[in-house]
C-alpha cells in the first residue's frame, strides 16, 4: 500500500485534530512529523523545527523575588540566559530551557549545553502585556541580529545568532505567570531548499571519520561547552572541525568536500532545528556569491548505555537562501502554544506550591510592595528578625500579636498565667467559645496555637508564668522561695532571648520586674495600658548608656533616648498590691471595646518605627508639640518616634508628650538597676516583701518628708502675713 501527498496531508490533519482534543499522547510530535514527511515528500524547501520552551518552576520563583526586591516598577529590559542541548532522545520536541540561574548571566551554562542570550520584558500590568507591540519588539531584535551579521560580529561570536525574548506579567497575588517567548529568525527573499534528501551521519561518514569528528569537536570545547556553530573539513581519512572565524584559512583552495555544522537541538529524522535559520543567513550574506550550495552537518550528540552516539546526526545539502537587501529582513519567531496558536501561555504555581510557603510569600507581598513607591529604604528583614515577647495574652496581647504578624514578625512568645473565661473571646481575638469550656484553656498556649493556625510560618510559643510583683509578699518556705526564684530566672531568660518586650498586663505592679530587667539588658520595652476611654502607649528610655541628666529641660525640643523616662518615672510611690479589696468592676479591665485595637496597633507601630530609626532605642523623642514635623525631613523613614502616645477617645484626640527619666525612679534609676545587678534575687525579695524598700532606696521617702516640711513652712509664712 502506498501513500501519495494528499494521503499524508489527510493523515496529518486527522492527527492534529485528535491532538487538539487530547485523544492521542504526543500528538503534537506526530503532527509535526507527518507534516514534515508530507513537505519533504513533495517540496524541496527546508523546514525548521521551532523551539518549544521548557521553564523550570524555580525560574518563576526567582522572577517573583526579583520583581519584589529588585525590579519593582522598573519595566526596562533585563538580561537572561537560557540554553538548549543536542543530546535529547528521539521523539522529543526541540527544547529550549530556562531555569533558576537564568538571571545570573555571569555564570557559565551547564556543561554539554549551548547557552543562548536573551531579554526579559516584564510588564507591570496585564493590560500592558496584552497591548505590547509584539511585532515591533521581535523586529527590533531581528535588526540587532542582522546588524551582527553585516558587521561580522557574528563571525567572531556566532552565538549572537541565537537570541530569545521573554515577555511576562507576574500576577503575584495569585501566583499566575503570563508569558510569551520569541526566538527571532530572519526571513530571506528566497528560502533555502534541499538539493538532496537528508542523510544520516552514519551513512555519510565511515566509523573512523566519525571518531575523528568527535575528537576534533571536543578539542574546541571550553569549560565543557562546545561551539554551537563550526566549520567541517572532510578528507578521505578524517574529519576536522574549526571555528567560523577561521573560514578564510581553514579550507584549502581546491577543497570541494567542505561543510559547515551546528549543534542541532532537533530530534526529527529529516528536519534541522531552529538555530540553522540565522546561520544560513550569515552564510548567505558573506559567501552567497561564492557558494550556491552548502552541506550542513546537524550534530546530534547522545550517550546511550554509556556509549557516545552521533551517527543519527543529519547531513543536509542545501541551496542557500537569498538576502539581497541591505535593510533588515522581516523577522518571525513567536512561539505557538500547545494548540499551535500564536497566543501567550500561562502557568499557575499556586496549586503546586507548598501551602505554608505560599502563605509566607503572600504575607510578605504587601510589605514588599511598600518599598516600590512609598518606602524604598524600608528594612523588612530587620522587622522580621525582631523577636517579640508579649507579657500578657489578653485583650492587648492578642491584638498586638495580630498586628506583629501583619508587619512580618516571625518570632512571638506569649507569657500569661491565666485561663480563658467566657467573657474573653468577644474581646480577645485569638480565642473562641470552645476555649472557655471545661474551666478554660491556658491563655498563652491557646494564643500561640491560634497564631500558628492563622499563619503556620510564625514561630509562636507560650510560657505559663506568674511574674513576681512588689507588694505581693513571698512566703519564707523553701518551696515558695524556690518557685519564685525559678519564675524570676525564667523571666530573665525570656527577656534576654528576645529583642522587644511588650508590657500588656492588667496591673501596675506586674510591669515593674520586666521594666527593671529590660532596662538592664538594653531591650526595646513598650508599655500599653487602657483606661475606660483613655489609653497610654509608651517606650521606655534606653539604659544601655549611663542615665543622662539633661540641663535646661524646659528648652528642649527633643529628649535623647537615654534620658527618656519609663512607665514608673512619674510615680512617687512604690507599686503595691492593686488586686486587694477590689469590686467586680475594678477587677476587670473596663474600657470601650475599640480602645484595645487602637492602643495595640500604636504599640506595634512604635516598635517598628524604632527598628527603622538609625539610632534604634536611642532615638530622641520630639517634644515641640507643633505640626512642623508634618513637612520636616525626619530621621526615621516612617516618621516621628514619640516617647508617649496618650489617647482620649471621648474627644478623639491624641497627644505626644515626652518626659525625662526620674533620678529617683523606682524602676529605672541607677540605684535600682545597680542594686538588681549586684544583689540579684536577694534584692528582689526585699522589694517583694518590704513595701517601703524601693522608696527608701531611691530617696523617695526623704523627698516626701522634705515636701511635707516645705508645705508646713509655706503655711506658717501665710499665717504670719495674715
């Protein structure tokens, strides 16, 4: 049974239709093969197998990273490097590869590959991707190739004949990437044609000639990369390979058996790959007047069962195409999709990504977008690496944790001794109704678990700990002393291992010990406290340097961070047991529900501003109370870094006071800090058990006595005047 040309075309069309509806595997290859068989059987025109792009998923991840951190809104062309091989087994498409290293153009391509230089056009919107003038784009790259042909640059470096263009739009919210490859190829006025049918290398050369060909080709390899285009000189006994730039000297005057060669990525039995198109243009432009026909070696180099095999390579006898015009010829090369249509492709990586990794990338997306237009110098790594200790896992603690997540903080530790009651879930955003039942779950542990459910990438942990407090006496039994000492040691370890400490407790006295430890260890300490319709958010002054006493305080427009006061600096009495003899409304934090959200957000924003200030915890606090800062060039890229933020919800009003550290402060004065450092636990026991100890130590007792005497004398003077 024989097939004529119409039979082949009919079979080809049937297979192509089946390929489109997915009925036959590898129908695309079969359709190409049948199409080529039909063409070769009736026409002498050379048919070139186009590239089929193969993009590694890692390339898209690298593009995402570069888009967010480097390119941002910059849509200028970016250099890329891909590669192809001539070692694929039969039946595969003419493959072009792009992987994670495509952006590192200075790195060498993998060994036994052929690098191809390219250009990335990454658009900022899907509309720009769709409306981009693609005809003009590919023609501009065709012009560059043509200029390289005319200037003889392509003779010195034939790799410039093979280039690619990649247009993309990255939808980073959905992790969908729209893309379109172009492999520019110059179109002649008269196409190349076959002078004779293609012949396999094993039928054209003897085994000894093939062996000499392989050895000669390998001798031109540099760093495991062989030449993509080369000259081939044939004698009776051997075949020699040379560089294209050696054309004038490589062949002898009477050498009628010369040929050219290229590394052929195609695997079809009768067709060359796409790189040959521009190579023929080079040959035609420079030697078309001297040569009418040229023999081309399509080198295909495989390793089968440990043995090198090149006999399946093709030898073509081709009549050169004609390029007579000096201006750039028409250029083609946009890649077709799997349905053989000239349209872009799309890859959706969201379904293949690990959900936790996808969540992590998505969490960082909004933060990285801040750097595109608004805050290019924002140091997100510094924020993410800030380890935060939350003392209190109640209303404030839950909201502070959620806001820290929004800023990309990855390490959050909760400390709380309480359990969840039925009144908590409606105000404390990390708890649910089920957490209240059966006596209530521990707050710290439940909050940490909820945080991990919200974002698995967070390192959230919990410690159930009762913080020892002044005014809450400690029993003298060995067991109780050991327990309190263990609690103190654990708190010291926690503060030491974190960068920022949030004081979010209900009682004033519970903030004292963390304030002292935080000052000694030089940590960021942020306090948030609620009233009914008022709140306070403040940072504690740094005590990493010696306590600075500022002269002329009334004239200051800013107070250095080392001179700022702490939460206790405005007090003239030591904290006592505020839980004793309290009514129900005094036992609970009775405040307007929205207060905790406002105070929590401001506490986190204050910490983030400190991390971005060049002086960090030493940042000065503005005290001018003027609006000049709205247009001033501030040291911190996020704006002001106040000492205190006091809010009055009844008037929807905020004030930003700043105060100097008090030299008789019961928490951060030099006497208290030095006593703690020297005496450690013995000092703390005195504080816990002797109500007046801190007042006596700091001189507050004497100050109060002197004040009373002064008041008596003032009263006596008044009486004498009368």
